C-alpha cells in the first residue's frame, strides 16, 4: 500500500508538474509524511524532487532563460539553506503537547504546526482565483526567488510561488518550463546539502528500516516516467479541477498535522 500510494502520486504529479502551478513536492511530501517523520518526509521528497528535476533538465533545461535563472535561482538557493536550517531547528524542539485519543498517543510538535500552517497557506493559494490573476513586476523576481527558496527549504512547498513569479516574467511556455526546472534543481541542491549534514544523516536508519531507500528509488523511477509523459504533452492541460482536489486534500492534511493525528 505504501509503494502504491507514493508511486501513484509521483507518477501523476510529475506528469502534470510541467504545466501546473504546483510542484512535485506539493503532493509527494504529504504522501511521504503519512508514513515517515515529517523532517524525513521533507528530505525524502527533496531527493525524489532533485532526481526528477535533473531528468527534466535533460529534457527541457536547454530552453531556460539564463538571465532570469540568475535573478531568481541565486537568491532562492541562499534562502533554501536558511529554510532547511530552520526546519532542522524546529525538528529538535520539544513537543508542544500530547493527548490520547481512542487509546492512542498523539503528539503535537512545533515542526508539525509550522508545516501544517505552510501547507494550509499554499492550499488556500491553489484554491484562490485571485492568485492565478496575481501579477508581479520584473523587479520582484529576486524577491520571488528568495521566498520560493525559503519555503522550499523549510517545507518542500515551492512550486506555487515559483510559478507565480516566473510565469509573469515574459517567458514563452518553453522558456518558462526550462527556467523553472533549472531554478528548482539549484534550490534542491542547496537544501539537500543542509539536510545531508543535519537531520537527514541522523534519520537515515529510519528510511532503511522502513524500506525507505527502496521506496525512494521506486518514486524516482516512476517520476521519471511521469516527466517523460508530461514532456510529450503538446497542449497545456486545464488544471482547475485538479487544483481544487489538491487544495482540499492539502487542507485536510494540514488539519491532521496540526492536530498531531499524522
């Protein structure tokens, strides 16, 4: 069941991520969080996200606009480190409270509350028609990169903000996709470096004991397949219905995280 859920999410979302306002991590991180500690889920998602983006880099990276990449991705890479360090700090803070329900002990931690708030915020953005119409001046591209990178490092949620800024940078579809992929790879490298020297190395045994390594490998492979399928889609996909479903599911997950049920 674990493999089925993770791989199905990775396949479908990676196929749609080239065209959608949300990224692979938007749904994959919550899926991992159901089965792993939250900080490990963020790290595991980052590995799949990076591997998938490197694959997409080979498919569409040559079409990236280098000037926009430099303006957006460099600030994003820096703030991704800050976000990842903050996640490590929150992960080591003592639980806020604990409670018993139906004979089971549930724990509410600071990191769960922080991620729950972020997921809820991004879910609301996905559901808001105003967000789709929101526009930013070109001078805010570095700020957009900084915000996207920070939230990517902290929670793995960066796709919505990245798209919001880059889609208004005057790029055609091919350049937008290529620029997004290159920027995402740079952010992933930065945050994975931090994850690797902080909580991820400490929790590698959890991944191994719960067959996380095999699960991550399977998720990477099906994400490759999804990206390949997505790259062959000629027409832009209408995402409104999917975004509504995603937004509702993310709100439910945010509630479960914030209450300690997950």
